[in-house]
C-alpha cells in the first residue's frame, strides 16, 4: 500500500495508513511512513533532513560503500526495511530535483544538506557520460540527481515484493537522460532491465496489484520508448495500458463547424472516452495554468457541433495521462503535417481538456495544443504566447508543489530549460531571431545560438561567436561547430582529442566527410568508433551500411542495416538496403521479408517494387508478384516491362496445359486474367500483349476469345509501314496469321471463314510491297 501510494503520489492513502499505524507496527517501520508522508506532501527538504537521511546524504558521492556496510549483516526483513528507507531518501532527492527543474516553484536548499561543490567536469563524470553526452549547464542542483541515482540505482538484494524500488530507479534514469544533450545507451539498457523486473513481479502477482498501478507502469514504459524513437514498442505499451485501465475509447464523427463564418455543417472528428475504474487520487486544483484565449478572426477554439455530444463519462488521472500518451504515439507514427493525424490529435486534446483538473495534466494539454497550433501560420502567434506562459508559470506561488508534482512521471513534459529552448527554436522558425537568441544566451546553449546564425545565413557572425566561446572555454561541441562552419576537418580531430576520445559526434562528422569523398574504408573506421561510444544513431548505422555495400562486405552491411531498422523501423531505404545485402548473401527469403517491410514505408518507389517483383519470383510468391506488377502499373502506367507480365502468364499457361485444375491454379488464372485485362488497356497497341492473352485463352479452352486476341495481334502487325517492316516482324505476322487460320478451322462449323480468306489474299498481295526488292 505504501509503495502504491508513493508511486501514484497519493497523500490521502498515506495519511490513512498513518492513522492505522498501531495496527501495522509488525508490518512496517514508523520511519518509512513518516518519510512517505513527507514525500507525498512534497516536503522534500524536511524528508532529506530526517535523522535517517542525515546519516547517508553527507556521503552521497560514495553512497554505495555506506549502503553496503549498513546492509551487510541484516536479515532479509530488516534488510528490506532499511533498503526501502534508503530508496525513500533517494525519492525525496529526485522529487526535489524535478521540482527545481520541471514544475517549480523554487526550492531553497540548506547549504549543509549536500556538502561540497562540484565542478562541471565532475558533474559530467558523475552523471554517466559515455559517448559525448554532456549535462546541460543550466540545470539546477545536479547534486540532488547524483544523490538520487546513488540511492535508487544501487544493486539492492531486496525481496521481489519491493517492486517500487526498480520503478523509482526507472524514473531516476529517465530524468537523468533528460539532463543529457544526447542519448546514453547504457541508461537505456538499465531502464529496460528494471522494467522487466517490475513486469515479472506483476506477472507473478496478478491479483495483488491494482489495475491503475499497472496502467501507470505501461504509460511510463511507452513514454520511455517514445523518447528513444521506438514507436512500435511505445504503441504496444500504450495498448497494454489501455487494456489494464479499461479505458473505453471511441473515435467517431459528428456534424459541426470549425470556423466562425462557416454556413454548412461538415463532419468533425470526435473522441468519446470513459474510465471504467475509479481513481482515488483524483483531485481538483483551484489554480490552473493560464490558457491564452487570444481570439482568432476565423477559427473557433473548438468544433461547434450541431447537437450536444456525449463525450463519455469522467476520466481517471491515469487515463488522462494515457490519452495524452496516445496523442504522442499518433504524432510519432504519422507524417508531421498529415492533416488527418493533426485532426485526430486535436480531437484527443479536446476530450482531455474537457475535464483536466490536475495542474500537470492541464499544463501538458496546453503545451501539446500549442505545439500543434505553432505549425500553422493562422495560430502560431497564439501558440508562442501559450508556450511563453507555460515557461513563466514556473515562478508562480500557486499551486503548491504537492499539486504540481502529481503525474509528472506519466507525462511527456519537458524540463523548464528544454521548454524555453523549444520556445526559442519556434521563435527562430517564424523570424523572431532576437528573442530566440536572448533565450539561447540565457540558457548557455551556445550551440543553438551559433546554429541560429547559420539558419539565417550569417555564417561569419556564427564563426566569430564560436571562436569567442572557444577562447572562453573549449568544448568538443564548439570545435565541431567551428569545423562544420569552416569545413575544416582538423577541428573535428581537435574535438576528439580534447574530449579524451569520448565525443562520438566528432567521429560522426569525420566519417561523413570521408563518405562525401568516397573514402569508404576511412569512413567505416570513423563511424565504427562513434558507434562504439553511442550506438543509438540509426542514421550512422545507415551510412556505415552503405559503405559496406560499396566495398561489397555483405555480412557487415546486413548487420549495420539490421541495427538501423531496429531503431528506425520506418526507414524504408534501410529495409531496401538490408534486402540487397541479404540477397547477396544468398538468403532470398530473408531478403524478401526485408523488402516487404521497406515497401510499407516507400509505397511510391517503383525501383523498390521492381526489386520486390524479382525477389517474389525467386521465392515463388505468385500473388505478390502480381501485386507488384499492378503497383508498378499504378506508378509507371504503360512503362512496365511486359516481359514480366508474359513470364507470369507463361507460368500459369504451362500449369493449365498440364491439366492442373487445383484451386491454387484457378486462383492464379483469375489473377493473371485481371492483370492481362489491365495490361491490354494500358498497352493496347502492343501486339505481344494480345499474343500472350491468346495463348492463355487457348490454355483455358476459350477458342473464340483466343481468336479475337489473335486477330487484334494481326491487325497491329499489319499496320507497320512497308519502309519499317523488318523480316522478323513479317515472320511474326505470318505466324500469327497461321494461328488465326488454325483457330478458324476449329470453329468453322459454327462460324464462316470467308473474311479470313480475303484477309489472307490481301496479305499475300502486300508481300510484294514489303519485300519485292529483296532476295
């Protein structure tokens, strides 16, 4: 109960447990409940000043040795109680750090709470820098995060029943990843490991954990995968969360208006959603984030429906966070400016906005809405004002930290410095350069400041600023930026050396420079160095795979493109190249599977469809071969190799001539007839089409249709001018006439052949015109 209340930040439940403390003394330590109460009430400093916390926090830089010494001789029950108290102190540190950097308001810390000052390099080392990931300079009190990580990520040997400890470790590592400038692969692996241990506990205790708690886990799991761009895994986690909470969700349409002067009602997307489980932690907050209600001259704030709509019953907090998470999944799985996806996201937001009483949920709702509106020229000014308002609310006195911290880990809400950075980037996008640069300077984001000058094509100014910042303090990032600006690869080497050969971006840039010059072996060497430090770059896996293809190292190419598509399943080019490598390795079936995945993303690529057709022949997938030809006709119209159609028709004809009348052959015959019908409409003046169609009709036993096709073939061949007629063309014409004669003989009982005889005499007269002067 205490663990669940902490995870859901349910102060009411913790207070109830405190009242029952006399009955629970044999089950739970009084100090645990005291710490839990302080944390759920957002009294983090008081929790960190408790007598137990005072024993460990002064040693936060070497907490592992203190913990090991303290827990070493304890029995399991005592071990669990003591380990949980250490974790609670870690939760207090983590929560204080999140309040300072995410939600606000400011939280003054006593000077003696975490003694000692740390330099920027020491902070980077402590916060796990492995591939050039540096900590943002602007983050506040990083010592709190270092202490939280020391206490929450220690390898405790606790009982499986303390499932909340790996959960808090996941939250801590997710927060740590947000403080870094780049993805850290080891953090990702650690998070995955902790999530698996929690899921294993849930699997072994199906009835002991509430559905809301399980739903919360999978919302956070989905957001974790979403942050690492693994959209399919994120969607899978959100689907499980939806099943766990029992969220009843329906997407429908209703007549209404979107603009003020619209006279005709049109269908508007609407989302109906209801929770099937009650949330005891549901709350109403008197002070809500400020919503910018700037009126637009044309657009309504929300769709105005003809009839009053039933949007569903009330939503629990967990389901509200799930709805916002699903909105992220919609965004990630569709093109950025897909109008249907944008409408769907707005419909989800409208449903959440109807009852978002939680301060953090409402802030996320306003941010997501502003992000959508900022993509339109009609509403971008309102969107920028809204994001600015969300940045400013950090310093507001109300609501209390307790209200602000609710649901923070279940939302994809950025810390304040990244929110302000996003505002600066959007200012820059719409030409408000001065405001954008003020923000970047205030955040000490010099790279963004320099890139703002590059975007505005003020390269000389960008170079000047980069050199000025390097004189003040050399960083690998600045050297790489200067190298890009001056196109000087020596600067990339300098960045690599001053980072102690840990800055992966330097090797990525060197590799790209070698690749542009066609120096594939040198490019591979640089790319491999960068990937050894940070493999979470699908674009680099793609580039190194292309280098392997160029050097005909098929095995390495297949491995590189496999790593690429594992991280970016939507990269159709990577799937295509993987198919090529596997084909060269003599693995046609694996190659065929890869190219089919590529076609899901590159439906318009006729080259890919041609390769897929050839592979389908190699693996014997007749239906897909027909599908590929049809798609090629959609893309290229009549510019399709008819030899491929003829090949498929010949395969079916041979089976028919053998007397094969199985269901498969009948289905294939129907497919090829439809394909030849379409081909004959696109290539109506190609004699070979009608010849192939006639052969198929003969194999099917339909002589009259075969005769009709042969006659069309003869007419087309006869239209060739005498000057253009070649001997081989005339031989084809004669062969076709012979086939027409034979077909006439077969149906002469039912049909006279006078017309054919006359046509034959005419052909003999033309013979002199065609070849009278030749031997």
